[in-house]
């Protein structure tokens, strides 16, 4: 009877199960790492064949060691099934778009709404996840694992497996340490590509920081904020009306106003716009850049938790009695507008502006005249565009604005040609330009009632296949300028220029390629141009102060 029972006990041991998982992750799931390594090795004059051959072995034994820590009865299968499915998604994004899953990217993913997330779904991504993740996960579920008859034997086998892994790592290091160190130091981003270590670490860090860390006490800043006497007097006769447009995923390199060879600014180029040529974003993802540009924090010391727990530009403007409204078409204000009136476009509707999941940005201009009228005194409306958000670029513009052809009418842009991707992206830039021109036209119509101006700036840029990288969100120190250089465009009516004492010619010169600016300037520039006096204001970071006379002098006296 005992022999019969023993024959019925089939399956693999936990040590074998763990090794097979490590082998699968090494050979299949980590395709993004090998793609990155091929790019690195292709640029080197010589590469040792032995070093290259040890890389998969190194991954295998390292993953075997790590997986052994989680390979225990009752938890192994559910843990690795979830890990495998998530890893297949990460592998898809990493291989096809060059995305790295650091802390910032995890935050961006978690804060993404369902409509935005659905834009990443395609038949190709579904098949990738099914073949790499779901089907292997089903095999894991069905795979019989031998029951543990002796805890001591089980522990011994686990320790032996882990010890062998360490020995192999040591042997590889003894022979090729210099090669690994050299490639690692010169390409430190590689560790962010390895699956599943980086995305698991980043997720744990995000969860710990968000849910298991004592929130910082909320800090009120700019308690002394007030409008200048001149601004308050002007508000009674002809108020200031500022439209701040926060773009999405627009990169500076594709703007005709910045020297791009295509006429992507055909709607605004005759409107006496000023385009700042060298502007750098605070981050490469919305979850970082939008809070950063509104915070009195610069890129070097920016922490999202700090930004969320202290007053920002909008709070200080509100304290100074500037009437405000935030209109949202990009799935979230990232807590920036939590203390002011906010209107979100209903993207579930189906009409000429919306398809049930996303809306064109012209929807933000619906009822804009009434929105303006509902405010009082000096006022500012912030429009948050969906702009050029990918990968479904084709959903950002209507067919009558699809000027550049052929475009890419699909979500899996990696299966479109480079020409199609660029055409689609340029169409989004052109459509944003159209939206801005229509907003300016409305401001011109209101110029008898208000001193009007518009400031447009994007949150971050976008990669369109350069060096095999798509979309955005690469960790900042590794990110190409396509993801960090953004457009900053200003339009001011003649009465606004006169009221604010702004020399427009001077501002055009400041916007030339000799001037360098960033999101760090936005907080102070908007306070300055809205005539807000506060100890938080720094004139040297105000883009407009260099071209103002009376107000710049008054603020300097106040701060001194």
C-alpha cells in the first residue's frame, strides 16, 4: 500500500518548481533586458563572448535565489501566478516602448484612470500578456507539486539550491567582475529594466510611502499673499483674465514655433505668440510634473508627498482673492486643484466631441464664456488638456484635423511605421494649436471687458521611437531630451501688456535660444504676472519680471 501511495505522489519538488520559474523569467520574461544589452554591445568595439554567455546564467541563479525566498507551501502558486501575469505586462511595456518601472512610473500607473489605461489596450498587448503571462500562469496552477513529507528535507533542498546559486554568482564575478562593473556603471539604467525585481521594489516602495508612512502635516505657505493695489483697482474696471493651459505629452522639438520643419503651429503662428525655446520639465510623467510646476519646489528637491501637503500656486492665488476654475480633460489634476472649483469633462458621453472613453480638447471650451462670467474680479482658468497623450494619438484629433498622413490609427504603435507614428503625433500638436487659437479668439472677443492673456506649457515630452524608445516616463537622469524638453508659449493682449508693464519685445528676446527655463519658473512667473505680493515669490525665477518695470521694482522692495 505504501508503494502504491508513493507512486501516486507525482509532480515536481519546490526546488525544481522554483528553478523552472527562474529559467522562464530569465529566458522569456526578461526580453527587454536582452534588447537593451544588444543595443549596448552594438556600440562597443569589443565584447568578450564568455561574458555575454554568462549573463543569462547570472540572471538565472540570481532569480533562483530570490524566488526561493518566496517558494513555500500554500503561498507559492498564488504568489507566482500574480507575479507572472504582472511581469508579462511589464515585459510588454519594456520591450515595445522602453518603459522603466521606477517609483515615479508606479505612481503614474496607480493614478491613471480607467479611460486613460484603456488606451494602452490592443490586440497585440492582449496576446503578449496571454501568451507570456496568462497561459503559463494556468500551467503553474495545474502543475502538481510534491507534498512535503519531511520539513528538514524541504529546508535542506532550498538551502542547497540557494547556496549553489551564490557559488555560481561568485564564480562569474571572479572571472568577469570587471566586465559586469563596467557595463553596469556606464548603463546604470539596466537595473531598472530587470523583471521582476525593479517593478516589485518600486511597488513596495510606493505602497509603503503612500499607505504606511505617517502623512506630513499640511503646511500653509504664502499666508501674506495679496494682490497689488493697482491690480485690485483694475479689477473693478477691467479685470485680468488669465487662461493657463497645461498641455499633455507635448515635446518642444515638434513645434513649428521652435524651428520644427513642419507647420504644426499653423493656427497660432500669426497671433503674435511668444515661444520659449529652451524649457525643461520637472519630470517625465504627469504624476510628477503637474504637481511640481504648481509647487514652490524645484526639480532638485521635489517630493510629491511634500507637494501634496502644502499650499501650491492655486492655493496662494485663491488666498489673494484671485477667482479660479480648473477644467479637466486628462483624467486628474494630481491633487493640484483640490481646493478650488473644478469641472471635469464627462468623457463617457458620445457625441461629436467624445467617443465614450475620451474627448477632444475642444470640449474644454464648451461654455467657457459662462465659466468666465461666473468668476469675479481678477480671474484665472486652468485648462488641463489630454493633448498628445499616447499611445492612442489618433484619438486626440478629429478626422478633419488629420493633416499629416498616413497616420497610425491603433494603440499598438510599435506595429506602425516611424512615419505613421510621427504623423499621428504631429496631428495632436496641430490640434492642440487649433484649440489654443480658438481660446485666443474668444479672449480677443472679450478684450473690451478684460485684460486677457494665455500661457501654455506641457507637463513632459514624448519619445517617438528614437533609439527604440516610445511614450514617456523614463527615470529622469536616463530620459532623452524628447521627454524633458517642453513647449512654453505665451500670448498677451495689448491691454494686458500695458496693464502689467510688460515689454513684449523684451519678452521675445528672453524667449530666444539664449534663455533657459524650466517648470521651476512657473510658480513665480504666474504669481508675478498676476500681481501677487508674497514672501514666497522670487523675482529671479519670474520669467516676466525681467521685462517689467514698475511692478518688478515694487516686488523687489517688498522682498527686501
